[in-house]
């Protein structure tokens, strides 16, 4: 059974790229850059994976044709990581070839901990082959991030830092918000010092205010990093930060396979569940 799209529309820009384009143009016109994300994860068959790889390539063409200020984010389980690692690598290469042709950037989202090592392996190979066209995500809640970050800085990787959205056990990840915030601050400090233009993905006012005062006190130029937030959350904050001169990018998902993404957003905040319920009763 497919749930009706109106449930998802707070967090998802549409079911097709064409639906998302007007919203994308509106955000671009406010000085906000975009990361477009064709929704879906964990594809188990090659036919659907091949179609998805092609859809990502078409998305890169669409971004150029529509003259959007946008990059894309992908999940390796959409490119066949659950089927075969080498097959996934070939699909990633196809996509990065297209990104190079179109002079566009592709970020590999970080999924649950079963995929972390494989994602780093494929990313580091892609970084050697395709250089600046590809980036990765680190999750502050993972214990291993303390070591991963050294290697990422060493390799001058293009990194987005976020807290981490998947339910992980305590031997793998921090469980409490205060500890996750402390780790987030420590890693962000290192990225701002040493990495090439880090992307800082959070809606958390405590972290946003901390970053703003940290860079002010340390004379870090606002153009040295970028704030990133999800479509449908904190748009006023995004516009406020952009007006203050910080680069800001909105992660804009679209597509019919929105349920897992949508469920993670609901789990993150009780207020989101309330919002959906009131939307349902307005219909
Ligand atoms: C651009 C982007 C890309 C991401 N990519 C990945 C990825 O590849 N892999 C992954 O695992 N996760 C990813 N995430 C999700 C991320 O890991 C977190 O799960 C998600 O961002 C929630 O954490 P948070 O820091 O934004 O704030 P939360 O932990 O949701 O909120 C913390 C506090 O922030 C304040 N706050 C938050 N929202 C609001 C609001 N609407 N109004 C008022 N106060 C608010 C509240 O004080 C709240 O208690 C991404 C997130 C972003 C923004």
C-alpha cells in the first residue's frame, strides 16, 4: 500500500524532478544553494539499480538544463551496495563520469553502520579517481569518527558532518545528546581548522550558535565553511544565516520512495509527528 504524498510534502519537494524544480528555483533565488536527493535506499535487484543509476545521471543533466545552483547526494545502497560491491563501484563510476562531464558535484550520504566501512572504501577509491567531484559524510555519534576524521583531513576530503540519523547500539555510537553535541563540536573544530571547506549539517540551535561564536572568536571567515539543513526544516534560520553572509545549502529530497526518509524525520522530533497529524486533519 502506498501512503498519500500529502503526508510527506513538508519534507519532500515532490514526487518527480519536475515537481521539485519550482521550489528549487525559489530557494536559489533567496541565495540558498541546494543538494538534490532522489529518494530511495536498499535496492536489491540489478534492473531497478540500473534504472536508478540512469535516473541520477538524468538528474545531473536536469540540474544543468534548469540552471540550478545544486549538487546531488546519493546513497550507495541505491547503486547496488547490497548486491555486489564491484557492481556498486561501476555504477558510482558511471555517475561520476557524468558529473565530470556536467561539472557537478556528487556527495555520498552515510547510511547505517553496516555500510560505513564499505562506504569509506568506495569513497577513497572514487576520490583518487575523480578528485574534487565527490564527497562524503561523517556522523558525530559514531565512535570510529575520531579516527576517520584524521584520514579525511589528510586526504583533503570534501566532508559533511552531521549527528547521524540511524539507530545504532552503544558499542558503535554515542547515545546521549550532550555527548553527541560535544563530539560534533570537537570534530567541527578540527574540520574548520584543517579541512577543505567543511559542510556543517544541523538544525540544532545550540550547535549553530556555538559555530557562529567559535568562528567569530577565532577570526574564521564566514566563507570558510557551509551550513546545511534539510528541506522543510528551519527555513527562516537558513534565510537568516544567508543574510548574515554564511553560505547555506538546503538538502532537497524528491521522489516516490519517500517513506524511510520521512520516518527518520518523524523519529527525530515529536513536533514533526504533531505537524503531520494536523496536516492530515486539515485535508
Ligand atoms: C543536510 C543534511 C544532510 C544529512 N545527511 C545525513 C547522512 O548522510 N547520514 C545521516 O546519518 N544523517 C544525515 N543527516 C541527519 C542528521 O544526522 C540528523 O539526524 C538530523 O540532522 C537531526 O539532527 P540535528 O542536529 O539537525 O538536530 P536535532 O537533533 O533534530 O535537534 C536538536 C535540537 O535542535 C533544535 N531544533 C531542531 N529542529 C528544530 C526546529 N524545527 N525548531 C526549533 N528547534 C529545533 C532543538 O533544540 C532540538 O532539541 C543529515 C542532516 C542534514 C541537515
